[in-house]
């Protein structure tokens, strides 16, 4: 391909496309740039593997530290295991791209996006989404595009396109919209309890920008003589389809209308129909019969056609009768049940959420500030994560057996979605200094386990005593679209997700939305249908929330006795060095003496964590002693720590002591110090003098009884 460059003026910024200059052996490549952020996106197609019965698309996103002018640490001095951010960006590119390929393609397709340069203003992820569209087009791969993506932020009352990192962090919305000429194809959002109408307006605002980018791609293609490749799908012998329809249509209809069947029972009956009505009949045919020859050459042919027939019948039942396979109305939620405190308090909080056959057990753990996940690196501005949500999907949850592996992209993505939904309602670090981790174990799956994780996590956090500002619930919406007929489904189950056209997850409080995620299986959805899905999700969320609040209506007032005890305290930043001590000696001594851990920030904010309250209080008193500013004339209660011939040393607070001379012990002459005080005695003293070296000289003389009483009260209150 010839080299060419093109700039697109977009919302006050230039997006630059460089095509044909890089990666000449890739099927198609484009360098997409904005500001100092540059992303190279390539698309390559290779011959398919034998026996492949699905679209083998791989989308990878890569980050290199040279993009920020950095050299990796560690022994190898090269990038290691990619962080979750990279996996989530790969999914962000994959999700709007995948439904735009003809599903009959069986060749391997790989899209790789590599961030080559990165500034502090322009996030590379949405650039990669748009770049992937143009790279696929340049590669000559059949594609229902062009496609583009933008990010929408909300700063104050204004929506902005492709906000900077700071604008995302300080705003109330982080929304990514991707679309085609046919409509919206993907939405990903986190929001600070925004009303439904505001979110709908943000999607509409973003899609307007998406259309501008699509038109720019079309214009660029026209100028360069580039057209989207088209191919004829493989010829399909209609004989098998007609045979299966004739044998299985009525039996399948009867199964789909048995509304009392659960997932397992329905699947077993459908498998029985396929085996007895179709496979047995074909096996009875002569070996040279064309139908039997077709099945022999392609053993998966029966399964593929049977699935399509089932898909069509299920969809027609919803479109024509308004009834789903379990007998529910289109806007009806499955039966919901909730429980908390289902495990011993060694687990700090637990919540069990069930909706239909979907069951999620969420477990909450309270940790110390040192448990926060360090995210600081050279490419991203975040420094730490105080709330971690992990999602596990074991094979037994769907009645299968397979080896257990480390979390895949799906697990990471669902965990991130639930995390995003919960974040806006967590207490501030100042109000609740704990680091929080929730693990959602999917015990049974039949649709929308990610939203089940949101609900279960809310229950677990409230059971753990975390003072959430509001509880969060979530529901997944589905879609059946047949030509001009459209039906939006509330609370989809597995078969409706598998055979439907949309999975639209909506989470939020009774005040507004906190997270959205929409994935399509068609090439685009009109804004009117998007609006309908969001509005239809609201009563479902509120219904589920009502069931949750009937189980636990507010966070528990007491934490688990096995949770760490934390105390927030603040000191003068100038005294941080005094608390830490030379080489960390002082702060280590505090830990050794009290069993508590002290974390100090540069601002002077401090968190003391300990297994129990007494240890935390002891450490706090030690810090107070080190940082308390004592002035001449102050009256304090102290403990005698040492006696020497000329006086006694008195500890006023942990880490701070002074000396009282023998002449200052009493109004009369004292012969021996031991005649007046002994080690471990508590005595009231006054600071007589602070010398030029900061040493405290104490006295017991001229102390008014009221001053002594006040000093003792102060000690008791501590």
C-alpha cells in the first residue's frame, strides 16, 4: 500500500493517521496520533485452521515503557507480565470490533495495538479503537464498518469529548462510546450516581462525535481509493436446514413453551430432540444419501443448524407472543433472594445473592493501608487502589469440568465492572481508612453474574460494617431484533444472552447510575433503543434493591472482631522525621513495643493499624508523645523511669521524658531521691525549663491543685 498521511480536525484537536508507513508485511497498519500519544494498530489475516467452527479473532493491546521515556526495572530490564489495565484495554478494542466481522469467517484474524508514545493528556485506548477499524479496512478483511470510538467526560455541567486524565479523575463520568453508521455498538461507563437522563444525553453526545469520526474515515477512504472488502459467504446446502426444521420445529416449540423447566432440564430435552429426531433419522439413511454425506463430511453441521433453528424459534416466541422461555414477561425480573453473614466472622463480611439460577457469593475483607495495590508506573497517573474486586468463574458454576487456570480476560473484565459500580458509594479514606477487597465467587451461572457480583458485593460490604453512602444493585438487559421488530428484555438469562443480540449491564443506586457496559452482536443499535434499555433497567434495579434492603437495610454498626483496628491521626509534616527516626529506628520500635503498624503520608496523615484496640491506642499515645509540643509551664502526669543520685527521669508521654532534680522533688530538703519517688510511680510535674538542647527540666513545686486535677483527667481521657 502507498504511504499517505491525513489529519482529522476533531473537537479542537487533530487526530493524525499515517497509513502504509509502518509494518509493511502486516495486512493493514495505521499509526493514529493525538498530541504526543501515538498508537500503532495492525490487522492481519491468515489461513484458517481445519475444524474451526467460530470466528478466531485475537485482539491484543501492548504498552512499552519507552513510550514514556523510561527503562523497565528488574533484573531483565524489559516489560514483564502486563497489568490489568492492558487486558481491559484489549477488551475495550475487541468488544466493538468483534460483531462487525461476518460470523462465517473462519480465518485467523489478529489485531495488535501498540502504544509507541504517550503523553500525560491523551489516553491511548479510544485512539486504538478507531485505529483498529481503519487497520482492518486497510487489511482488506470483510468488515461492517467503519467504526469509531470516543470517550465522554463530565466536568461541571459540560460534556467533553476525549477528556484528559485529570478531567477523567476529577469529573463525574468516564464513558466510552463506539459505533458504526448503523448505531451504537459498545458502551463502557463509570459514573458518580448520574441520573438516567444525563447518561442517555452523554451517550447521544458521544455518538455525534463517533459519526464525525466515521465520516472522516469514509472521506479518507474515498480520497485514497480504499474500499471495504466484501466476500460471499460459503454456500450452505438448504437440504439439511429444511430436514431439521421439518423434524424439530414442533418439538422445540413445545420445549420452549414448558415454562417450568430450568436450564438443565431444557438443555436435556433439546439434546434429546437433536439426538432422537435428527441424528437417529440421518443415521438411518443410506450411506450414499446426500444428506448423510453432508453430515459425515462436517460432523458439526447438525449442531450448527439445530442451534440456528432453536435461536429463530425462541426469538419469534418473544417477538410474536411477548413470552420468554421461562414464562416471564419482557420486563419481569426472576425471583430474587439475599442473605448476609453466611460464613463465620473470620470472613469479615459475606453476602449471598441469587437471581433465578444465578448465584454469587461475595466475601469482603478489611485490610490496612499497607494492603493497597500499588498501581504507580511510568505510563499511568494512578498511584494506588484502595478497593479491589476480584471475580471467579469456576467450571462447576455451569455444570462443566475443565482445568482451573489463572483469571482470564472475562474474569478480569467482570471484576473491573463490578469494581467500577461500587467505587462511587465507598466512604472516603479519611472517614474509613481501610483497604477493601471483595471476591465474588460465582457458584451458579445462568446469566448476568457480573450484576449478581455487584449485588452480592453490596451485601458483603454492608455485612462487614463498611459505611456505604448508598447500596448498589444491577441488572442486565437483553435485545431481540428481527428486521424492524425490537424487544428489550429485562434480567436476561443464559439462553437469551447466547441467542440474543445484546448484553447491556446497568448498575446504580436509587439516585443514579454508577456503571454501564453494553455489548452487541449486531452492527449497531439506535439511540432510541439504548434509551429504552436504560429506562427499562431502572425499575428492575429498584426491585432488586428492595429485596436487598429487606435483608440488610444499613451497614452493621460493628466490625468483625477479627478485622484490624485502625486509627486516623494527623501530625505536623515537619515532625514526620521525628516519628520515623534515623533509619526508621523510632517507628520500628513503636511496632515492636505495641504490635501496631504506623503508615505516614507526606502530608502528615497517619494510619495506625493493629490486631486490637489496645495495641492501636498504645501506638497512638507513643506518636502523640513524640509529636506533642510541650511548653514551659505545662503540667503533666508522668511515669518515673529511672532514678539517679541527683534526681529522677520522668516519661511524660511515650518517647518523651524529662528530668526532675532532687531539689525540685519537695518543698523541703530531700536526702535521697528514693525517699520521695520510686520507679513506675505516676507523679504530677510541671515543665520548669526547656534548655537550648531541647531537654526538659521538671519540678513538683508550685503546682496548683486545679492544674494537677486537669492533668490527671487528660491522662484518663486518653
